[in-house]
C-alpha cells in the first residue's frame, strides 16, 4: 500500500467516529474503497491516486498530518493553507534569491503571493 494511503488508513482506524463513507463521497471514490484497501482486499487503483491529497485535506481538520516528506510537486496539498504557502515558497525560491531579506520579509511576501492566488 502507498505510504500516504497507509497513513490515512491508520488515522481512520484510530478514529472510528469519522465517516469513511463521507470521505469517499467527498473525494469521489467508489463505496467501500477505503475499507477494501484497509483490509488488503484490493489496492488503490492508480486512477484514484489523485484522491489522496484530497483525503489528506479533509482529514487535516481532524488532526491528520500525514507523511510530511514530499517527493513530487503533486504531493503538496494546495487545498490547505500550509500547502499553498509551501508551493508559493518553492516558486519564489526557484525563481529569485533573497539574501537581502529577513525570513520575516520572505514570509510576508509568501503570504501576499497566496492571497493573490485565492479563488
């Protein structure tokens, strides 16, 4: 099982009051997919991997922090404020240098960047 999906499954096992079906409906997974993956009856289809960041985003409100190691840009959940900030930081850090700025000044710039990209 994918490490990120395993983190979700473990989190849900520890919190039986969270509606797994509600999570599936919210992200567009077929009924009982998470249970089947959890019970190792099936693996998560690659066509559903894009649902993992959405599940993480939904569970964030319940205290989920998941696996903080990012290996791909797609791993960043830009549905959360932290994800937006991280993505904005990556854009800035890969396009400009800030040796003349304090960390607080850079953080202020990032906040402004995120505000500009709001829907």
